[in-house]
C-alpha cells in the first residue's frame, strides 16, 4: 500500500467516525447531509484510488475526481477541486516535503476560492483552512518540520472552528439562516480540521 493511499484511507476513517457529528452540525445550519456526503465520497476514494499508486499527484487527482462525482452538495465540488489542485502541485512526486505540503495546501485553498467565491470570515471551510495555512507557513519558515508545522496548523484550524461560531454565514445553505447561524460551528470547517488532524497524526506516527 502506498503512503498516499494509506493517508487518504485514514482521512476517510476519520470522516466516517465523525459522520453523525458532521451531519448533526449540518442539521443545525444546513440540511443534515455533510457527514453522509463526505463518508460516501471517501468510501468511493478508497475503492477508486489504486492502493499501490506511489505518485502522490496522481492519487490526489483521482481522489479529487472521485469526491467531485460522489460527494454532491456544495462541499463535493469544493473538496474535489481542493484535492485535484493539490494533485497538480504534487504531480510525479512520490514523497512530500514540508514545502510541498505548503504549496499543496495553498493550491487547494486557491481552488476552493475560485470555485466557491468565498473569502475568510463567511463561515465556511476556509475559516479553518486559511488560518491553518498561515500558521503552517510561519512555522516552517521558522524552521519547523512538517509534523511540527501541522501541529500549529491544527491549532489554528481549531481556533477557526471557534471563530465560525461567532459569525453569520454568507455563503452556502447556512446563509439562508442569516443571524440565526450565529452560535453554530460550521460543518465544513469541522471536516477540514479533522482532515488536517488526520494528516498531522499520519505524518507524526
Ligand atoms: N462557497 C463556499 N465556499 C467554501 N465553502 C463552502 C461554500 N459553500 C458551502 N461551503 C462549505 O460546505 C459546507 C456544507 O457542505 P454540505 O452540507 O456537504 O453541502 P450542502 O450545503 O450543499 O448541503 C459548509 O459547512 C461550508 O463549510
Ligand atoms: Mg448540507
């Protein structure tokens, strides 16, 4: 089994373990399907990505295409694009450096923003991912390795989740609630943080 496949399946396991949690969060400010959507997508990823594929870029591209076609909702195209854009950065590479991860996360975020037209502060997955990238970048520029950088990224992503509780949703389904979206944490910011935590644990193991 390739390392990239192993990491993708670990992300899928985390999402599956948190299926009800993510769905319950989405019940409060959306349509109660985020955990269901993501679990379906990652089951398909485990089936469609060849388990022995060593090319990280090719594996991420395949994962992204699979998420795009199986997750549905708003998050399917967004996560699908994120993995595909990260895959472009990693094309042909069989190992990932600390710098590679930064470039891949940067590309993933740019892809999400191009597709979803959201910025930071709209109560979406970006409120976890953008602070995570900033913290990761600062850490590795200060000499941290990938694991230590991811530790900082996860702290920032969790702070991002807390921040989503304090703001009004202005993108996606939750925006229909207006002020009533305050007090609830964003499901997508939560699944994004769970993803980063899984990668952190995988890298540090
Ligand atoms: N335009 C957007 N940009 C970034 N993330 C978004 C956008 N719209 C929605 N999201 C994310 O998608 C999540 C909802 O995903 P999901 O429930 O799977 O899709 P849907 O809202 O279509 O049911 C939200 O919690 C939010 O984080
Ligand atoms: Mg939903």
